[in-house]
């Protein structure tokens, strides 16, 4: 089984992001970048499938600038076999990403596509669903458990009411939730080996895809600072403040 895993380059989740002084975008100067955490979970799940003997090849694909090779190399160090970078300087949005991934899927013909349910920068939670629609594949979103059995895969999904298990015919698209697994750390020997693994570079034009953004960011600004709370002596004072100051009752 060939597994395709999408990885996205985002600001490291430990970094506190700040907008540019002119409010046009997020300031990325000298900011640590990393694989999107949900994409890390997707890579880990693919590697576990390979360790079980289910997957035979794992392909890590990313869409972005040349420096996104760093994140593909990280995925290779975690256990992926080869990488594909679709290089573009455009701010690629979910539909554009889905179209590019469809072109890669058509080229590689994987039996399973695993990707994060959302990226922590845009927080859109759209690409996996769009890719499934474009390819006509079955989809299992918000996966907390994945079990491949022959030509089908059972996906346990996290939903508002609890858990739902769906059985999908392969090929399929699966998007990962936080509780699916805990990603491993890349060992130094594997990091060194990853440098020698193949990494192909394509462009959207070579794939015949237009990734021009359809949504324009008008302004980026930080959220309003929260005011410090206060302590009240008793319930009566709390009710008085909620009624007369906060005016919520």
C-alpha cells in the first residue's frame, strides 16, 4: 500500500505570533517554523502503518516556498520514504492546496491519503474534505483511530456526541485528530539518513494548477487584551457586580 501524507510549514506552536506593524500579515521574520502539529500526527500514523506491514511506501508532500524542504526532511527523518515539494511563493489557500494534492494523487496513485484535520495558521479545516470531493475518494475526518483491513479502512471519528466509526473503501482520505497518536522524535541517525532520501521538486504550473488566492486578507491585528479579574467577598457582591457593572443579569 502506498500512503501519501501532506505536511504543511507553519509557525512553531510554541511561538507567540505577532502581526506586522502595518497590519498586512503575520510577522514571520526570524520566527521558528515547524511541521503543522496535525500533519506530524498524520506522518506518525503512516509510519505506524508501515511498521505493521500495512504500508509499503510513504510519500511526504508539501506545498510552499523552497524552505518548506525543511519540513519534508523532518517527515523523512520520522520515517517517510521520499518527498515531493510543490514549490510556489503564492499564499496557497485550501482550494488551491486541494487541487495541487489531487494532481499529485493522480500522479502517484496512493491507496491512502493521510493529512491533518487543519493547520494551526489558517485553522480552516477544509483541505481534506475538498481533496476527497475532487478525487471522488471516501473520507474519514477527525480520526482518533485508523485500522486498515484489506481493501477497506475503519476510521473512528471524534464527533460532538462521542465517537463514530465509519468503514471506507480504499482509496480514501483520512484527516487526523489530536488523540490519534503521539508523534515520535526524529533520532540523529534518521535525520542524517533523511538527507539522502529522494526529494522531487515540482511547480503548480507543471501540474497545470492555478493556485492564485481567492480570498484577500484585509487586516491582521492581535486580539484585545483581557482585563485582570477581581475577587469578591461573597455571592451577594458577585450578583451585584454581574447586575450593575457587567450587566449580564
